């Protein structure tokens, strides 16, 4: 094999991978229109990508790979439908084979024609990706099925990889996807963009799927590593796509901004050994300034456009956290004011819980603790590990070490991500050391180390099941910004009046 | 077009044996609207839960099959082009605004005797 041929193969593989990441949804959506069947369309698109890998090394990479793939996939779908019809009618058509001498010339001509055709197609075809997203995120499907379908159909992620991302067996994930597709066809879930009256509800469900995908990747529900970059990247891609397809939706912009801000801190959330770093201790110079600036512009645009929705407000809060030159220079009163607005548009106990963190900075840990205890009595956050974790942090700052240790133990019993567990174990061990040596404490410290190692092996599967169930609570609004491990509270400042809602640098 | 069965879930059925026209007004009105629109194929209102009898292999018991807050108070079958259209029709049922809800199920097949 020559060196040029080798380079070609690598270039083709890169081009196909690139087209897969960027254009899968577009190609599939355009093919569904012809195939009128999700499964058939999916198979044909898969085949088209395989055909690209086979033929591009000799035929060359087309100028417009997405158009080439679309033509190929649509042609396959049409062939398939014809073949099907033919089989049914039992009238096989005999095609006369082309003469060998003409073949080369014919092939050359065909290729040129196909290239031109493909480019024209891309220009003419309406963008059908929105239909694809809305059918994947239809509320008649269970949310875990919505997530799986979105990854499979809108991102082209193989079922085996989706299964790995959600820590279930491939057979389980395949069954989930198949069941969802069967419901789509049996119950006749329509492949269309919802009419204006239904659009806000339907968009909310699509945004929730993308957000859940992101939070699952941002703080993995279980397992050894904190972040699953593949899921985060897919969610970013989808958020960008939805924003581009629905430019009039402030929430679509808001979600995109929220993901940008949150992900801008990816590099600094854990240290070189994979240990969690508090927001207060993260190296702000390593945050993605470009992403933060882009998010800022999007947020300002949304706030100017009208009353902000849930995602815009969450993005504004996360952005304010990120924009402070140092953690203790964060604009706490404004963050609280934004939380108050958020609680109006999204009255969730999680919002109230996260508000306790800036509240402790402004009104002191005692006031924040009272709020957290009120939420504890409320009961809706039972099983939500960040409640005892925040409570533990506040108690520890108030010098109530024994109670803080108890709260850390509660949080540990609920947390399933090993990185978060390691952080909580570290906090608890620190507290126990502070309280002073006691025979019980010594044994517990040793026990904590053993538990951490054992749990890693045993509970991965169980933890995911539990998390999926627990996701009935909306995912943590800031994707970790408010986790006390990162956004821990420090010295209280004097009580003061909050200004009206504003946002800006 | 496809057929969907809509099961009405309510605390109890309004169709008691001695129900007055007043008791049934909202139900009847909705039923008339659906019949007029041409989307409803058939409908049955059931008597209250006290009238129900459940049969299992080992026993016959008084009351609905499932011991829950809501019972099936009635059901009807509609024709709609797709699930969204069926859901839109189902949502107009007055029980939805009255603490209950409806379940929409695609029909596989059915049969009724000619009367």
C-alpha cells in the first residue's frame, strides 16, 4: 500500500466520522421522509455511512458529504420499498446487466451526476431535524426512552454505546429503544412539528431531555469518573442544533447558554488525580473564556427579548458565579435575586435548596440552615443527596460537628458517583479528626476507606437504577454549580437588601 | 385514521342508577359534542364502584378490580388520524378538569353484535 493510499483512508475515516457527528440527524430526517418508517430509515442511513467508508477512498470525498449520504440513504430506502412491493406482488423485475465495456464510463458519468444531484438535494430539502427531535421527545414516551431515542436517532449513537453511558446492558437498552419505536408506530405518534398551541409544552420536553443528557454527562450518576465527555458533547450538539432550528425560542437559547457556562468549567472540576475541587478553589484562569463570553452574550440577548424563563435564569445564575474574579467576590445579592425570579417561573424545592448557598453568604449559615431544615421537613427532596450535603456543610461551618457528620453520612448513603463519594468521605473524615480521637471515630474512619472500595464494585448497577428512578426530581438546575462541595459557603456577611433583578458585567 | 379507546378515570362514576339529568349534564354535553364532531364511534358509561364485582380464580369480591383512588367510570372509542389528535380530543373530557383523568389506548381490534 502506498503512503498516499494510507493518508486517503485516514482522511476518509475522518471525513465520515465528521459527517456522522455533524450531519447524522439531517441525513436521517431527510431519509425518514422517503422511507416513512424510522427503522428502515435508520438502516438505510447506517448503510450509507458504511458505503461512504467503502467508496470514498476510490471515488474521492464529495464536496458535500451530507448531501452524498442523504442521496445514498434515500436511494436505498426507495430500493427497499420497491423490492418490498415487488416481493408482495410476486412480479420480480429482471434487470439486464450492463455490458462490461460500458461499465467504466457509465460509472464515471453516474458519479458526476450523483454529486450534482446530491448538492442540489441539500439545497432543496426542507430541514426535517426538528420533526426528528420532537418525535424522540414526545411526552407519550417515558423520559428514559426519550433520552435513548434522542441519542440513537438524533445523534446516531449506537445502542451499545448508549447502554454503556447509562450503565445498563445492551439488551436492556435495545429493548427500551425497540419498545419506544413500537409505540411510535402502534399509537401513531405523528412525525411533525407540533402546532403553535402545543409547541411550548413539547419544546419543554425536548429541552428537558437535552438538559438531562447534559447533567448525566456532567456529573455521572454512578461510576468512577465525574464527567462523561461523550454525553456532554452530544448534549451541547443538540442544544446548539435546537437553538439554530428554533431561533425564536428564548428557552432554547437559555438552555444553550446554561450548558456553555456549566461546561466552561469542565477542566477544573477535578484535579489531576480525579478528586473533586470546590468551586471556590477552582483555577478560574483555566475556564473556557470564549464559552463564557458567548454564553454572556446569549443571556443578555434573552433578557432583552422578554421575561426570562427557567433556563435563561439558570444560565444567568451560573454565569454570575463564573464571572466573579474570585469566589468570595461573587455578586451574592444578585444571585439571590435571580433565584427568587427562578422560583417564580420554576417553583421547585431544588431551586430553594440551591438558593440556600448564596443565602449563607449574605445572611449567614444559620439563616441558610433554617431554610434547608424547612425543606427537609417538606419531604419532597427525600432521597436527594445534595440536601444533606449542603446541610452538613452549613452545620460544620456553625461548629456543630457531630450533627454535620450525621448529615455527611446521610449524603453518603445517597450518593452514587465515586468522585462525589470520595469528596464526601474526605469531608466526613476531616470532621471526625476535628472532633478528636475516639475509639468509635477511629474505626469509622478506617471503615470509610473500606466502604469506598467495596461500594465501587458492588453498587454501580443498583445506583443507576435508583438514580433513574430518582430523576423524578428535576435534575439539579445548575448541574453542579450549587453542589456545596464546589460552591461551599464561607464567612457570613451582614444582612442587606437585595437590588431588583439585573444582570450584567 | 386509527381507533383509540379512551378510559375515563374518576373517583367514581356519576352514572348512579338514580342519577338525575342534572348529575349527568356535563358528561352528556361532552358526549353530544363528540358525537356531533363525528369522531366518536361508541361510548359506554358505567355505574359507580359500589355496583362493581370482581372475579379472580380463587374468589369473587365486591368492588372494582384494583383498590385505588380512581375507577374506570366509562370508556369510549374515537377515530383520529394520529396520537396527538387523539390526545387533543381526550383532553377535552370534563373529568380532566375535575380531579380525574383519561387513558388513551390504541385499539387493536373489536367486535359488537349487530342490534
